[in-house]
C-alpha cells in the first residue's frame, strides 16, 4: 500500500507499506485498544477502522461538523474515540477512552477531555511511516515537569535510537518498507529531535526543521511550547521571524480559549516565559494559530508570516 504524507512538508513523500507491516501495525493497535464485540467506536483512520471491525465492534465515522460530532458523541457514547486535537478542542462531552494524535496533544488538552467525561485520555505518537510508535496517558503527561513533550514508552517491538543532532529514529515490524523509488531502510528518520529518560520514555524536543537561530543560539520550540499550554490557552507555538539583519526574532503566538481574559492570560504567561531563560521570546502575540493539512497541524510558516506582519518585521 502506498500512502502519501500529509503535504504539510515542503516535499511530500510516497510511503510504501508491505502487507506484513500493515498487519503488524493493526495487531499493535488491537492489543493496545482491545476493542470489544458490539462496542461503539468513533474514529475514521485506517488503523482504527480495521482492528475495530475485525473485533466485531461497530464503527462510526466522525462528522466533519463540530456540532454534529458533538451530537454523535452524546448519542453513541462510544467506548473508544479517536479524534485529532483540533477536533477535540471543539467538544465538551466524552465517554470511555479517548485517543488523539496526528498533531500536538498537550497535557492541558488531555486533562480537559477527562474533565469532560472520558475515563482515560491518551496521546498517540505515530507517523505515516510507523503507526503507532508510543502512547502516554494524561496522568503521566501531567506529572511530567521536565522540558519537552513526553510521548511515553515505545510500544512493544518499536526500536528507538537517536541520530545526528538528536534526531529520533524508529524501527519495528510495522515500519514502512521503503519510500517509493528508494531502497528499503529499517530505520525511519522522524525529523523530530528527542531524548530518552533513564526509564526509556521518549521526550520530544520539536521538529529539527523548526529550529530557530537567534544570536548564534539554536532554540528548539518543542522544548518550551508545552509550558505555554495553560488552562486558558487553546494552542501555542514559538516561531522564528526573520529580522532583516541575518538573525531571527523568537515570537510566542498564543491562541486563547474562548472567553479567556487577554490581560489575565498575559499576566499568567509571564512566569513560563521568564522560565525559558535565554530562549525567552522577543514578543508575545495573542491570536489564532494558523492550521494546515488534513490533520490541522499548526502551520508554522504561516504563523511566522503573521507575526512578521503584526510586528512590522
């Protein structure tokens, strides 16, 4: 099976999966989620649909409209729900276990899902090349106070190593066979910078290509963005803005939750911003974060352009 990457990168690639690799990925999902016969499952991805249907569960495809999706959740009361973070942000009622991935899922979002009724809320780290790779439950993520985004332990069979510049590389039976037109390679280069905790958990530091160079210092936004996700924050990114002098300015673009008081939010953000030390942003803007792609991930290039216009850079 050939799957093209989402297109949010500058050069989308054709990912070639073998039948054995797909089967291994679906076995991993089945063992992780354990869908039950007759249970209701809400989710539209291949790796949700096939294991759930094979187990005898009933699967509903999520509605595109957030209002209709909300009514689906109330009517179906699914035992398992898989939605992207942008879909979760618009909802206020959940049941059973909720799984999310394909875009950043901060601890605050997972906590909000549990407060809205979910028994458990899980962040899933996965790629087009390997699904799934690691998972973490909200309680563990909320208890993690170190720098970076905790992804959890790699799932059984997933191999992990760190390459040049700390790039996270993964392997395993469910990894893609190759890229179209290229030779097979057992290791998937994720493009993410990461580190491993002493007990083997993966902590993400952000995309290597998102690195900001300011005053000869390399700043990886993913190390610091989790600290900005306060209760009144919907989404937050750190982006570099070319300043015309060969350097970059680091800007925090924070999207407030609906109804949040902007002045109070700015005051609340002072402490996490000050704690960034030499990586403290040069400016803070409160506005919607641009999104792109099927997964509605933050569009950092568009965010950078917006910040540049607003700051007159």
